[in-house]
C-alpha cells in the first residue's frame, strides 16, 4: 500500500469511493433519507472543497484508491473514508495514523472532528474524546454528530 496527497485528478474516483462507502455502510444505522443525503455530498463543489481544502491523504494499492483522510491546518480532521469492500481491514487505522503523524510533524496540538456513528469508534481508538453531540440539518434531513477532540 502507498500513501500520497490527493490531487484534483483524483476527485472522480474519490467521489465514487465516498458514495459507495456511504451507500454500503450507512443503511446499518441511518435512515434511507439520511443515507441518500449523505451520499449526495459526493456530487458538486462541496465534495471538491472537502478533498482539496485540507491536506487529504489517499491510500492506494494495485486495485486503486482504498481510502482517504484529510486534515486542515488548524487540526480539523475533515474526512476519513474507506472503500466499502475494504472496511474492517485496518485501513481506517492506517489513515488515522497518517493524520496523527501529519499533526505531529506540523506541530498541531489539538485535533478535532465531527464523527459519525461509524467513525466514532475509530476516533476513540486513537485517543479522541467525545466532548459533545450536535444535530445538523442537510437538505431537510437531520443528522446527529459526535464532536471529538484529541490533544
């Protein structure tokens, strides 16, 4: 496996990975409406910003992109997604370690994120603590998010 920084030319493949990951995992804990709204984030400028504004790392092998995770300069962990057919194989942990190494190398003292039902366990595994929850609305659909941080 290789890790590199995402490029604009990766956007289509990353969007498809994101969409498929959400569609394959979200129905286990989210309503059909929540799943569709979440997956639709892959379409449009908001997804482009999600990938290109922070430093987004891409994990690849000979089959293509396996997952991605992004971190902003202020320590915001913007994303952490693994291809649907490769979930629970340690790839999320590998990506989180890349994020932690990036933070250490760049002197970022506080990491924080809004975790989903699925990513909360990964964040906790890497020493993030839940400090609050929030409900946000996207296209008329509400989502509960878990606010996590690590110092």
